[in-house]
């Protein structure tokens, strides 16, 4: 069972990377809701719309037993629940709002079309490489040691 899950995650990631289109600043404008997240280069992949998780074999090998597995999944579940609540709104005037169930953060954003680099500024500055694929937007956020987290968001219909 481990191999098919890893294979499916690899196919999803490959499809998202090879099906990308050039992103324009106007593509960002609108309301976006979290769809899925890929942490640590595929170490953990969670799909919010299907409520499904895939954990890589390399992560599973670090667990010493069932208690480690249960504790890791509980901690991951808490983090993912918070991630699933994230909604982002980008306005044409360069303002953005990031909302969760508990709070919202407002700031400004810039987008460099040549490099597909999004920079958001509120209390801190954060950069993410942006790509688009079949109506979904992917934010690749660099973490430590060359590892990244990729957030996949889907544009909400205008109300």
C-alpha cells in the first residue's frame, strides 16, 4: 500500500509541475481557498477537498513504533486543520488579506511576472514562487535546507 500512495503523490506533483502556465499579475486577483499542501518535497501530502493524507516511506521509517506514528499524525493533523482554513484574497490595488477561522492578516503584495515571484508584506515579508495549473495556483514557499512547502489553492467563484 505504501508504494501506490507514493507513486500517486509523485504523479500529482509531476502533473502539477509539467502542466504549468505563465502567471500574470491579473491571474492572482480574486479569492483563493486552500486545496492541498505538499510539505517537504512530498514527505507529507494532504488534500483538503478529499480529506486524504499521504506520508512518504522515508518519514514513516523515522517512527520507532505505533506511538510515534500516532503522535506524529496527531501533530500533523492539527497543523493541517489550521492550513485548511486558509483563504487568500488578492485585490487589483496590490492589497491582500490572508484569513483563517481565528484571525486575518492584511498587507500588500507585488508580483514579478518575469520570475513568477510573489512577495507579500504585512508584519513580515514572505516570498513564494507561483505557478498555475488547470485553475489552481501553487505557492512554493522555501523552508530550511532547500526544502519547500507547496500550497495549492483554487479560485473561488465570485459572489
